[in-house]
């Protein structure tokens, strides 16, 4: 890692001092395609409260000096809402054995420095430390290839996710509702899950 950067691994209420900075970072990064998220700091604070409430959560923060430039979060699937667990239960998974890797966000100027490896490894190591988990999972939004805001040179992250051992499971689906930057109101977005077997470290 670059000498100017350092990481913090935090859980539960220890994340609280960083919520405002995390909210701003998420809003900034998720405005990009494919999420196109037109978020607010108030909503983000409510969303992040789930991680503060879970003593088993994890936030891997990358800081440049005192500025948060990247973050990755996760928590046991059993600490998520019932609707979120439903597709896994339907397809024979036990939510108690799933660790949910929520998201990884990184400012553009810090990409290409192997920080995603830091994010993925940090969450996997945390899940192993907690014990009892057989699989890791996360979900990504599905956008049509002809979406009007899709950049001409956009490259999906599928190759990177597979490099870290995750496979897409089209049968595991849910929806999230948010307002796109080109929408006047919130609308549901289709999400598909990716899953990885958690091997012993």
C-alpha cells in the first residue's frame, strides 16, 4: 500500500465517529454508473446505523492522512432484514451461515492500487474470525446494456469479482429502491447476488 495510506478495521459502535464521512463517500462513489445513486446524508446515516447496531459488523476504512478515501463493509446476513434473507432461504441457504459483504467504495484517484484486495481480504478474515460462516455474499445492480447513462468505456467488475472467488447466482435476486440521478422519484432496482464458499484461512 502507498505510504500515505493506512487502514482501520472497525466493528459495531466503533464505526460511529466515521459515519458522516462514510455517508459522503458512498454518495460520491455511487453516483457513478451503474448505481447512479442520488443519495442524501440523512438516508445514509440511517442505513449505516445497521452496522453500528451489529457488534459483528466490519468496516475496512482506507485513509489518506485523516481523509477516508475508501471503505468496505459487511455483517452477518442474519443481522439483515428478513426480506433480504428470503431469496437465500428459498434456495436452501441458512442465513446464519452467510456473511454479507455489503459494498466496497473507493474514490477514482485511488483505484489501481490493489486496495480492493485489502477490502475483500479484510471482510473474509473478519468472517473467519467470527466463525460459523460457510459462505460470503454480496449483490450488484443489474442495468440494461443500452442504458442511456452507461459510459462508452464502462467495464463491469465481474472479472474482478470472479478473481476473488465469487460466482454470480442469477437465481438469488432481490430489489433495492433508490432515486437515480436522472429520476424524479425512487424506483426499485433489480439486484443479483454473488456467492463464495468461505474456505479455511
